[in-house]
C-alpha cells in the first residue's frame, strides 16, 4: 500500500527563499485493481486499522511539484497542481489515482507572525504574577516575621511557604487521605501513557502498523481502555466532596444558599491555573517554535482558545464539540463540575429529609447506571473502549458520538462519582458505629483481590476491536465496565484507610508520591500543550517502536511534572491561599452568627471552604 503519511524534510526544503512546503490530505480514487480492493478490505476493520485510502503528506511542493510563492496563498490552485503531481507519482509507484486532494496550509520562509496586542497584555500579566512571587519570596527571606506570622497576602505568594506545603501538605492532606495523592499521581501517569499513544496515532508516523497492532498487544490494550483509569479521579472527587460535607454538616446549618456559594468557591479554586495555561496556549506558546505540523497542532489550539475561551471560563467544556475545544484535556473539569452540582442538590435533599438518605442514594445509584445503558442502546453507541480507534484519533475525536456522549459526558461518569459518594457515606457510618474492618478476614480478602479484579476490568472487551458488538452488548459494557472498576477502587480506598495490607498501603503512602500527587492538577492542564509543542516541531516522520514509545512516555511525564512545579508554586498555591483568606473569613463570620442556632440531626451543612479542595 502507499504510505499512509509522509513528511519531507522541513528545514531542508525551506533553505531556499522561494520554497513552499504544504500539508495535504488526499483520497484515492476507487477502482477495481487488486491493490485498491485490498486497501478497501483492510480499511474496513475500522476498530483497529486506519483508512488507508486517505493519505496524508507534508511535501516540499517547490522542489517536487513546481510550486512558487503565489501558491502559498492561493490554496485552490495549489490543490490542483499538487493533485496532478501526486497522481503521477502514485500511479507510477502503485497504479492508483488521486480522487480528491485538500490543502490544509502551506509554509514559506516568511511565515513569521509577530506578537500582537493580546500577546503583550497576557505577557505583562504573567510578568506581574512572577514579580509578585519573587518579591514576596525575597521579603520573607531577608526579613522573616519574628512571630512566625506575617501579612497573609504576602505569605500567599511566598515560594518557601508554598514549597513546604507542597512537600508536607496541609491538615487536610495528612492522615487517612494520604493514599489519595498517590492515586492521583498513578492515574495521571496512566493518562499520560494513553495520550502519548494518541500522539503517535495522530502524528505522521512512518509505521502506522505500530498503532494498528497495539490493539492486539496485551499491555498496550491497558492504555486504550484508560477511560476506566479516569474513574479513579471521579471516585476520589465524589468521596472527598461528600465526606467533607457530611463531617462539617454535623455542626452547621445547611440551606439552599450554600449551593451557589460552594459552586463559586469551587470555581475560584480551579480557574487560576486554567487561565494561565489557556493564556500561554493562545499567546506565547505559538511563538516558541515551528515545524511542518506546527500550525495543525499548536496554532490550531491558539485559534480554538481565542474563539472558545469562555467555554473553559464557565467550566463547561464537555458540553461543546470536542474537536473545537480549547485545552480539550480539561473536559474532565466540566464533567466533574456538573456532577459536583448534582451531588450538592442530592445532599440538600437528604438534609431536608434525613430518613431519605439510604433510599435517595440507592435510587441515584440505579439511575446513574440506567442512563448510560439506555443512552448507548437508543443511540446505538459503540463500546467506549472501541471509540478510541485510529481514524477517530486522527480526527481528534470529532464526530464521534460514543466519545462525546459516553466518554466525556457527565451522565457517562455519574455512577463512578456516585460510588465515591456512597463510599464516603459508608466510611462515615463505619466511624460512627466504630466498625474495625481491619479485624475482618472477609474484608481483607476482598481488599486483597480488589486490585487484580480492577486490572481485569481494564482488559475486558479486548475482543471488541476484532468484531462488531451488538447494541445490547455495547449498552451493557458502557453501563458496567468502568463502574465495576470504580467499585474496586472504592474497596481499595476503604482498605487503605484501615491499613489492611502493608504492601498496598505502602504503595500509596510512600513519601515522594505525596508532592507528585499535589502537582497532578497542573500536570493535567499542561501535558497536552507540551505534547503539542513536541509534535509540532518534529521535522520528519516519527518511527514508532516499543523503545521510542517508552522514551516518549518517560520524557512527557518528566517534562510535564517539571513545568507543573512552577505553575503550582506561582499560581495554584497562591490562589488557594487567597481563596482561603476570603472564604475562611466569611465562614467564621457565619459560624459566629449560627453558634446559638439549634442544628438538625444528620447532614445539615457544608463548609464552602472545603467542599472543593480536590481535582
């Protein structure tokens, strides 16, 4: 078959001042030749193979096809010239013809775009943030407060204080919740592994069979079902929100007015790093390099962010077409925010009618399982793990109904989040009733097998890449697969609280994993931009092997966490401290006003300063 994708040497082409380098996509003309019939049959296995009748090229048009500088702007005329050029070469080499050809863009030596007004405005804001951190750090270093205290706003920007908090954590990060930081880090590493594979699948890979054969590989199939791994985030999110609400609610009044306050608090907690990463992506990152794919991956993100920035500001990006998102990796924030709001309402209902707790939580669990089942069945969706197929990766998951409605939607992840809520309710009840699960041999066995079973659920459905699943099978898979994994994680979390197994507990309470877990939110926001800049600067086709894939994966993990450190120290940590100053004062004032108020039993309030301190 003709090569699926090829890139001519970008720098060698543009050495000449009149050089034109174009990125094109073309479709082969259908005919009755044996080769085309073979290509068609091979491409019909869409669950694991690319469409090899659609070719992708980066060509030095001035060298091979006689293009000149005028063709760099007249793309319609350029397409006709390149079509005739490729028709000749492909017909000579393979006996095939080009049916249609489209030009994405053409590059020349004079393509430099100078910074504009928005670039300078954002740059000044970033400089102010940097100087505020450095100034407060210098003041604290040379003139440390004698009583150990000081101006709270100055200390919020003190790198020494934020570094200490990163290393050792605050009061909420110690004790039983230590396991959460390691789970965040492990989950983020697995996500980076998946996105490294997606990078190879999207880019101009010289051997696309590496991706196609990966669906048959025992270990690589772990990555292609990484949607299951994301359930760890949702389980922890549901648990932390519900547990902190339940504990605080025992002594404070809870009303409908608390809901918008909690949502505002959550927005203020999450939005500062989002704005910084988005600001970088739409201004200065596009000026950091060049390459044949630079416009396709880096400039494209700039354009999306400049036009659709508001979708991130309202923390609802998962409600819009995925292929047009700014920072598409932030879909999780939208899904988690929607589930956060729904759970707030559920907790309010339980507070109003304390005896309804068990029935309401049970009904919600059933509903959260039925909705994805009916959605998959009625919309004829694919099994979720099959939605990450090669051509969908090339389209950045655009026009993929399964990915949009099941993978990134709130209803598709509701059950995992609610399992976290149920786990918080169960653990609080166990504390109240003084149950010691560490003495239960039955629970120890269940805890021990929870991780092997969780890994088993990741491998479920590997055969679906080789056959077409029925509508009912897809619906059952989408409703149960990831949620069975989430249930295993819930059991694992409870077992860690009671320290039922030294090996398991040691693997999630190891000291170095704690600060890495605290960096995971920044890592989630940054890693896709880092991948884009790396891919955009590649000069030649990437030849993928297990070794190069591992090196790519390791490099992306290390680079992502290195850049996450300054983002956390200079932006996330100061923003969290300032948020606590303002909301802490409001909570203290409200506590004084309610001190003499009689509180109803059960869930009765929520701390707006603690309901959203997690990713």
